[in-house]
């Protein structure tokens, strides 16, 4: 069995779309807690040409 945690990161800017948070640091911190990055999900692109957010999906084996 596995547990899952989803962390949403909002995207800022219309022309230079960038995450509001450093997703690499989040991944490193979650790994220290025993979580594994399972998937990075971005929804369909909106009118501005960029996704409004990305979801980091982590999994951890339960005991």
C-alpha cells in the first residue's frame, strides 16, 4: 500500500511563466522525509499559453 501527497505550485507571469516556488527544493525536502516523486502534472494550457499550476505528486510506502 502507498500514501500519496499532492503539492500544487502556482505559476506566475504571463510572458515568462515561472513557478512561484522552487519545485526542486520541494522535491529534495520531500525525499528527506521518505517521499518519492511519482509524477509532475500540469493541466491543459490556458489562453495565455501556459498552465496555471503544476502538481507534484509524491508517494510513500505505508507499513
